């Protein structure tokens, strides 16, 4: 059994109760990957025992014909070996062409390609488990490879999906405005209003990355004023990387508040992500709180 000795850069010692569970697996070419779940309550971290409510973290066990490698998410977006230096993130479109690489089938607009300094990793392939997609990269094509994994959820709504229909309607409305037969414009206005009522219908959860590693989810409660640009919703914003490693719990949705649609994805924290500022969700309220 693999026993982690370092969790997010902090010394860790396993308790006798340690019993990781395999929650899934997938295979890419000659590489098999198991997804292991470890409970933080089964560790003593920096000399202090973790509480039962502190959460859990994942480790990816990579099997190759040459042996095993265990990958951790050490505060960044990539799973890497514990002793691996931090990797630099490249956009998928920035990777040099002509290297004979296969390209990932990106399912979302948030894309990340690992690089060792200025040298991009080689893409091996991608696998799926439940609602997750895992993109597997290797530093070299040699048998003795170092691996990195970027993962994402398939069931979340990203920015491209959020605006695709709205942009399509905008193009149609612009083309109609340029047409001499402007009498048809009210039809597109009605279509846009109908789409907004469908998009922001009560009970729907909208989701988007508002900063690096920071996700916001909006649970629509009431959309009767969406034509005026406002909805009633419950909001939660959290750092996914921090939650995945047990540093912070995944928060519940907040209280119901009125929000202007144009302000749904405003972010008041650091541009690189990091901790979520206290009260940032309440700051979205309409009318804005008095300072």
C-alpha cells in the first residue's frame, strides 16, 4: 500500500487506520491509472492529527510496464510526483506545432498543458471516469517517464457554453438591424427575452471559473425580473484546489440575494486565484451594499 509522507508540502504520518479506497480507473495506451481516495483523518500532519471533518484528497496511481508512479496535486492544477519540481502552465494553443504530438480533445475552454521550464510535456492520451476527464502527459517518450495529469469536470458549464447561444442571438439581431426590414426586430427581442428566461430558469445551477482554480456556482431561485437584468440566486465561490486537498471545505450555497446578471462573474480577489475574499459573494447583491 502506498503511504503519502507529504501532503501539500507538509510532513504527514499515516495512522494505523489508513485504508485508501480505489474510486475509479482508466487506461491510456500502455498506461493504467487508478484514482485513490485518502481520508485526511487517517494522517498526522505537521505533528497534529487531522479531524474527521477535514476532508480527503486524491492520489493517481500510474501503472506502466516499468513500474508504478504516484501523482499528487500539490496546490497547483497538475497531478505530479511528490518530489517533482513545480510545472509551468501553458495554454494548449501555445504549445509549439510540428512536434508530432497528438492533441487532446479538449471538452472545455479551460485548457492547461504542463511544461518543464520551456519544454512542453508530451501528450500521451486522455481517459474518463464518472463525470471527470483526465489528460495524461509525460516528460519524455522514454520508458522511464515522469507523468503529469490535468483533470476537469464534464458536467460543469464553462464560459464558452454560457455565451455561445447569446452570441448567436447577438449576431442575428445585428444582421436584422442592418436589414431594411427592421419591422422584424421585435421578434428577435422576444426570442432573446425567451432565451434569457430559459437560461436563468429557477432551479438551474450555472458554473464558471472566475479566476485560476476558483469556481463560482449560481443556483437560480427566481428569474421574474430577468428582463430587467436581475435574478434572485444563491451563490458559492471556492478555490477548488484548496478544497481538493482538504485545506478548506467545499462551501454551501449562500443566502438568497438579488444579483444583476452582468455582475454574476465578477471576481474581487487576486488575478492568480488564491483564497476567496470574505464576503465576496454578498458583495454581488443588488443594490450594491453601502460602503
